[in-house]
C-alpha cells in the first residue's frame, strides 16, 4: 500500500504545492504540462539507457541522433499536452508557437538532452523551465520567455545515470526528487523537500581552462583549494565530469559549488541562461542554495536573446558567497 501511495505522489506533489492563488484552468494546465515532462523524461531516459548497444534495431545510435530524438520527444509531448503556447528548445533555431484553440498559456524552455558524449561515458540530463505567458488571451511571443528566471512558475531537471531521477519545483519553496522505478515505469518520491547544505566539501570546475582565467578566478580557485571548508574543516575535493546536470544534482544533495566561469575563450562562460543556468538557479534557490553569475543572482539577469550566456556559480550558500567575494573588484 505504501508503494502504491508513493507511485502517485508525483502528481499529488504537483497539486499540493501549486494550489494557492492559481485559477483552476491554469493549475490543470500546469499539471498536464508536468505530466508531459515526466513522459518525455521516461522516453529520453529509456533512449539513453540503450545508447551504444551495437546490435539494437532502430532507435538512436549516436549522441547526435539521441539529441535529435530527445528534442523531437519533448516537442511532441509538450505540444500534445495542449498546455503550452510556446516551446523554446536549446536545439531549435526558432521558437515553436502552438496556436490550437484552447491551448494553455504557458511558455516552456528546455534542453532535451545535455552532457552527451560519444561513446556515452558520463551521466546526462534534461533541463526545463515554465513561464506564464505575459499577455493571456493573445498569441504567445518571444518576450514570454525573455523574462528573468525569477519569474519561472516551475522548473526542474532529470539526471540519466545509474537511475533516472527527476527533480522539480513549482516555486513554493519546495523541491522534490523522484526516482524512476523501472519495474513499474513510474516515478517514486525518493528525495522529498531537498535542502542544499549551507556549506559543502567539493568544488566542480574545468581547471583545464586555468591559463585563460583572469586573476580573480585564479585567486578564487586557490581559495577553494587551500582554505578548509566550513562543512568539515578539511580541504575541498574537486569533482568534474563535464556534465552540468549530474554535477548540479550532486551539489544540491551534498553541498559544495558548481562553477562554469568566464574565461578568455568564453567571455560570458558557456552555459545558456534560458535553458541551463536559469532553471537550475531557480531549483537551487527554491532548495535554499545560491546561484550567481559572480556579480548578481542568476535569477535577476534579464535575458537579451535566446542564446544569452552567463558565468555560473551554483550550490551551497557559504561556498557560492565565498566564490563571489572574489569578483567584487574590477578585473
Ligand atoms: P552544451 O551547452 O554544449 O550542451 O554544453 C553544456 C555542457 C555542460 O553540461 C557542462 O557543464 C559543460 O558543457 C562542459 O563544458 P567544458 O567541456 O567546457 O568543461
């Protein structure tokens, strides 16, 4: 009976935490939209698990093919949900407008599959964020997604690793994690009310770029390596696999900081505000962590285009504050 109860908790969780102040239709649309997200995550997770199998018939064989198939899955599932009027995918040049009568008024940004490698050597993920359309009753437009991430009404990510884990928030100060039970093909609530530890003992950054970091970033790196952490008084360990979603997931559960800074080759960093930094910052702050560009909260950055990039410092409040303290002076 307990297992049965948990199987249904994903939907119930959505109902409980979005209830206040939301009209019935919008609430139903959001629940339907999140069901389309869970469907997409199950489908992409299944695809990822089979990637690289030599003798399989059909299905994507390479990372590139998987990326295309994952994008297609997200677009079809979200369109079929009739809950969203605008879809903006990291993989598409142009936004997709859904004009069917009766379509709900949400605008969804998503990265259907990130962290890909051929052959698959690391965990991968999907990221999504949901905005409310700015002008209900009118056609959706680009401005609906060019909003600071603080305006998101829901956001989350999925990690495709040893298990498929879906983490989501509907912005009521609660973040929940659900693990896919493959025998039931249903998500089970395994990480209720995730809270990011105040301080952690790991940092996560691609140190291979060190030669092209500015003096402040190098100084920050030295501090991360040399100063004992508040978490356990020992020096930090470095963890970096080159895949943002599992790295942020680990950081939210165990504390620490995930960093993708600006460097000479990428003056605004690599990660995109709309599909990567924004939704993950929203989840992090809802779970009590911090997310910054180094100089301001990621949630307050006004996107200037669909492909706006920002430097990223995400994780425990103490660790992120310490990193950002290094960027208070001019470069
Ligand atoms: P993408 O936007 O091309 O998908 O790249 C995003 C990925 C992140 O998952 C990861 O953190 C980062 O790129 C790794 O970059 P690098 O190889 O420069 O360290």
